[in-house]
C-alpha cells in the first residue's frame, strides 16, 4: 500500500505561481511513476504532468511551458511548480502513484487550486 499526502493548494491571482507537493509513504521502494491530474467541475480528469523512475517527464498540452514537475533525492516526494497561472487552471489537483508489478493506482484526496482576481 502507498499513502499520499498533498499540500500547497490555495487561491492565487492570474499570472501568479503556486507550488504543490505530494509525499508518498508506505510501500514506496518500487514506484514506477508519479504524476499530477486535475479535474474541474463538469469536466474529465486530465493529465497535468508525470515523472518516471528514470526521470522522464510528460506534460499535458495545456500546461507545457508553464508547469514543471520534479522529485526530491529520495524519490518519494513530488512537486509541481505552476507559473503564469490562468483561471482555466482552476481545478482539484490529484496526486497519483503507480508501482512496478502492482496493478493498483494510488490517489491522494486532492487539493483545490483556484486562480482568480
């Protein structure tokens, strides 16, 4: 089992920045990927960014050039640096973890990000 704790969400003005964190604990010795997804009311959940165990990254088209995903030295805490935020970025952001040889998906509870003036 993997437990995920998210932090860093909140209210920010358009053009501002915000940094999200996701800390994984439990059976974290074989994490394959860590990623961020978001879901706005009435919309599908979409990929924001993901990072693999060998540090390859993938970004959703709507955030390329503005967001950056990273991980700490222990590879159990993930960050999402969000710059040049737009109102369209308003959503609940979810942390996701997948492990090698484990079919389960692990999700955090979500953290609200609101971009408004």
